[in-house]
C-alpha cells in the first residue's frame, strides 16, 4: 500500500482533492489568473502543457514519490491552484510539501494557510511523519517568507541545484519541521485563521 493513500482534506471552505485529468480546465483557468506560467521561479504549467503537467503528477503518484492535490473551493468546486506532497521517503517517514501555486486572486488570502494546516496535520497526525520539508528557489523571497511563517527551520542552501524554466540554474533553499515542533506550529496556524474570523 502507498505511504500516501488517496485522501480528501477539507476545512474553512477549502478542499484538497487528489489531482485528476478532470481538473485540466480548472488548472488552466487558475493559472491564467495572473498568467502565473510567466514567473521564472515557479513550476506553473503553460496552458498548452497543463494536461502533460497532470499526467506527470499522476505518473509520480504511481511511482510513489509525489502525491498532487487540486486546491478547490469547497462550495463550488472551483480550482484555485495545486499543491503536493513530494520527495516521499517512507523508510524515514519524511516528505516535502511543494509544487504549490494559487490563482493570483487567491494569493494573500486564507487559502495557503488552510492548505498548509491540512497538509501538515495529515502528514504528522495521520501519516506519522518524523519530518516535513520544503524547498524553494533562492530568489523566491515570498515563498521563503511564507515557509518561515509556518515555523519551519532553514536547513541550508543547495547551490547549483536545479534548472529554472528559463534555463538558468538555481540555488535551492531547504527547510524542515520535525514532529516535536508541529504542536506549536499548528497553534500558530490556527491563530492566524482565527484572526481572519475562521476559528
């Protein structure tokens, strides 16, 4: 049985559902909200490559090292973005959260906080992970700030680690959180949601 089994996670009007080919049109619409594929520090697919993006995510799920979710509005099913567990290592009960992006109109809202709360709670409390990690482009400062707000610790920088979509080589900033740090991080995420009136 796969370490990450198919699951739907939902709270505060946001639902994470296993990514499927049926989400192609919704992902295209979400990415078009801000033309997110033009940003050099993200992995958002160009409209014509959306189906391939989903197919690659499904192949990675089958291989056991990535499990992608469509981020949707609970009330309407509208696709707001995408996020994943990835670099899943069952032997050490570790995974990372990434491949995350949202339509521009849903950025800087409660959506990312809810998604992280759902994904981290499932990882630590249901999958019994010892460590959850994150990685981001060294020039994606907004992502770095968002990860640090979760309470994750910066592990370091892997230099010359990966290609960006424009062909340049990026350094990758690595973060992690251990299971013992989760209760405090969970309380902080819940506090942030309460401040938005979503307690």
